[in-house]
């Protein structure tokens, strides 16, 4: 009965175009009310779980990402990538993959990466005669790297829900993220030579050194995070606060993407972006609390044990489920709805939660570039004024590569676990 009520409410509200935080909040409220549980207890539970030192890192990283996106950092990274790879055929496509990877390591957001890089690189590629669908595809797909390369906002949320170490999760995302970037780089390289895309003029060594040095301040942001966390100098939250301050300083005084007088406006934009995420988190916590109390996770564990599912069968089924959910829900909502159900089933099956984090987030990468909710598709369609069908045409070969990468990540767990186990030892 409760399952039917939930499904009716949840998908009915989604179909009506209700914002996701209201979908989760209303569904939770109705379910609590119909089962006789006091709503006051929900509010207390939400307050308790929001009072988390790890969760504070989330709005701070969002703030750092906003500063970097508005501060002219993307252009510096594009320039340094062009100086490195300009002589190769299809250089701007290769530059897109490299620059998106670097920018993702700074901002932790796929949508912000696609927006910042799309604004600069799509017009540049069109001006040099690149096919528009290819330009849109490479930017949209490369933007997804931001969800897994640390500092990843999705991995912070995953760590909060599953009570996993965020530093371990950050390390786990590095090699899968680099694998994805390498696969994209290889495809762009092949496409460029097959269709004889243009290359950029050679850059003198002195100019390469100059633009590289100019890009170094931007790279200070991920360095602050990684050195602070893995050097034992700061917690994740402390590193996030330092990253936000460094991002603001770099944007204001090095790249001068906005004037000091505009700082409050940019901060307000960052707070708005962070508040949007936190409202979704709060409503999802209430929903997840009801789901846990309802016994659904325990039923899932019993089902997997009673039916003797092998880990590879469970992972295949979950991948298919997540790919379907990605058609309807955005990343944070999927994570916050599904993980409270799935997390208890991992250990009985012998699946490492850190490995599963990367499997999960890679599924969310794919969700960003397939309809109807693929946010990167709509960001690029807006930036380029191109029809969504043309964006989809460009994304298609990268979608195939993403699915191949998902298979590798799912069934080669050491790719995700080697760095966390090397640094912190086996769990």
C-alpha cells in the first residue's frame, strides 16, 4: 500500500513539473502523516543531519566554483591547453577535453564546467570550421568529468549519506576520471584526422611558458584542497573554505573576471546556488529517513541474500536502474533518493562502498548527457542556440564511450580502489 502511494505521489508530482525538493518533501510529509508518525520528529531529524561538518563543505565548494566560473579562470585554462596541443589536428577538440578536466578539478560541478567551457570553446570551434554537432558533443561530454574528478560535490553527498570517508572517495575518483578523459581524447584525435579538422598555429616556447605560468594561480585551488586533505593539514570542510578564499582572490586580482564592486553580487549568486542544493538535501533527508524506517532497505538485503545474487548481477541490475532513473531525476535527487535504499545491501554482497560510489557517480555522468533531464544538453543548446537534436547527435559517440567506461569501472574495482588503499590502507 505504502509503495503504491509513494509511486503515485512521486511520479505524479514529477510529471506535473513540480520542483524536485517539493516532490521529495511532499512525498515524505504525506507518507509520515499516513503512517501516523509526528512531523515534528522529521524536522528534528533533518536539523540533526544538516548539522554536519562534512556537509558544510558542499556550499563552500559551490562558492569556489561560482567564483572560478565568473572570474575568467576558464579562459586561462583554455589558453594553456591550446599552447600545449595547438599543433595537433583538431586541436580545439583536444583542448576542450584537457581544459574541462582541469576546470573540473577546480569547480567540482559538471554543469558549471559545461557552461564555462561551452561559452568559450563552442564559438571558437565554429569560427574555425568545426562541425557544430561535434563542437557541442565534445564540450557536453567532457563537462561530465566534473562529477567524478575531485573535489566532486556528488561524492561529498555520497560520503554524507553512506558515512564513507570523503578523502577516500576523492582519491577513488581520480583514475576513473582520467580514464574517461583519455577515452575522449583518443576519440577526438581519431575524428580529427578522419575528417581533417584544422589545427592551430605553433606557439613559441616563450609564449608556452608565459601562458602556463599565467594558469598556475588557477591550479592553486585544487592544490590547496589536495595538499590540505592528504597532507593532514586540514579537514575537507577547512580545505573547502580555503579553496573558496583562494578562488575569490585569484578571480579578483589575477584574472580580474569581475570587479571588487561586484563581489557581493557574485557571492549572492554562489549562495543562491548552494541554497538550491541544500534545500534538496534537506527534503531528501526526510524522505530517506522514512524509507529507512519503512524497512525497504532491509527487504532489499533479504531479497539479494535469498536469491543468491552474485555481485556482478547486482551491479548490472543497479546500473540499468540508474540509467533509467537518470532519464527523470537530476544527479543530487537520484543520489539522495536511491542510496539510503542501496547502501545496506552493499556489504552483504561484498561490494566496497567506495568502489560503488564511483559506479554510481559515473551513472550520473551519463544522466547528464541523455534526455529528458540531461542538464548538459540544455546548457549547450542555450549557449549555442542550437536545437537539442543537434546536441544529441554530437553527444552520441561520447555516450557510447561513457557506457564502455561504466563497464570497465563496474567490473574492474581496483581502478577505483588502488589509490585509496595505497594511501589509507584496506578498509
